[in-house]
C-alpha cells in the first residue's frame, strides 16, 4: 500500500480559540492539522508559502544589526526555520502561539518536522494572542510575520479583525521600527486588505506563492508591507 493510500491516524486533538476542535493526523511521514469537519490548516509536505513569508520579509528588511522578529503562529515551524536560516546570531525571534497544545505537539508528534529549531537560543516561545503582543509593543520589532488563521479572511477566529482590521494594522505599524516590515500570509487574495494596508500608512506589495516548494500546489497570497 502506497503512503497516499494509508488511512490517516488521529494523534491528538486541541480546542481551537473560538471553539471547535483541531485534529493532528499522521499518514506515513505526512502530518496534517485540520479543523473538525475536514478543512486542512497545515500539512508537513506543503510549507513553501510559509517559508516565503519569512524570506520575502527578510529580503525586504535587508541587513540590520540584532533584528527583532515577531512571528504570529507557530504552525509546523516553516516560517520560523526559514527566518532562522537568514537572521544573524544576535537576532531575537519571538513566536506567539495561541494554542498551547501546538507547542507540545512540536516537540512530540512533530519532532521530525521541527528538528532542533526550538532549542535555538534566539527563539522565545510565548503562549498567547499575537494581537495583544503587537498592541503592547511600541517600536520594538523590525519585522512582524503573521500566519494566523487563514489570513485576513480567517476561518477559525471571529475576532481576526483585531489583527487585520484598521485598528490592528495601526497597532502593527506602531509596533514596528521605522523601515520595519509587516508580512501577512493568506490562503486567498483580498483586495480590501490591500487597501486597508495603504490606509494604515504601509507601502505594500502583493506576492502570489505556491504552497509546495516545487512550484506546485495551491496559490497563496503574501503581503509585504513596509512602515516608511
């Protein structure tokens, strides 16, 4: 039986922030995190666009001494590992994850996916809402990378507006140092969000990126928005 014909094995469940269940599944070497009802949020074979969230942002940021990054959403660590490969030894990488079980899964069921990246002394894991961390920060970060829910048109959190609405974007702008970068991942295009970025004072570009590293898979959208 080929790996794609094997049945999915349920490894663990967790509560999503707004209720409902997150399901961690494994089939051979492939791992999937899905909402109850079947909608897939992440897959261990499809990290290309999450990696691009970091590489596009850091390319735009350029070289800075001791940069501070805030990553919203641990996921399967694709964005974190891509950032680790690009930032200098004195960087600080703060990862906010609202579902505490995901952090446990990273070192347990998903240890082959994560490797030793969470042992990096540059990495600080914080359990909590990245929006609250953004609102509490003033001029602290050089880059904020957001892969929360399915993007501005989120699926699981009714209060995503606090992050992607006008007030959330103004808070992100205040949390960034001059020339800092806000990078946002989305499963879909959203012209209204592009307008909101501009209205919040960002200079934004939109990038279409494939989910797979091989140029295949779904097309995802990444906004790279610079605080002038």
